[in-house]
C-alpha cells in the first residue's frame, strides 16, 4: 500500500554569544512504513542542522506535519 505524502515545516533558532541563527526546513516527505511523527520531526531537525550547523541544539519554534493533499 502506498504511503501518503506529507508536507513538513520546522523552524529553529539558537542564540549564542549575542548572535542568533534562525532557519526553516520545508519539504515533502514520503514516510517509510512504520515511521512515526516523532521520526519525521527528528528527520527534519537532522536535515536542517546538517545545512545550518549553527542551529544544532537550538530551540524548535514551529513544527507542522500535514498531508500534502488539498
């Protein structure tokens, strides 16, 4: 059975030494069978911090995961 496609948005911020890093991950995801919402949340954090290492250990300001279907 084909899994639904989801749209995921995650925004993070981290302030250190008076400097603030802010970034957003936004993409569609086709979860593998058995993946949970928490798995996708962690995947989004991993993807965002891979592209913006300054956000590692930062605070999540926003997370949304919805079916990518109108």
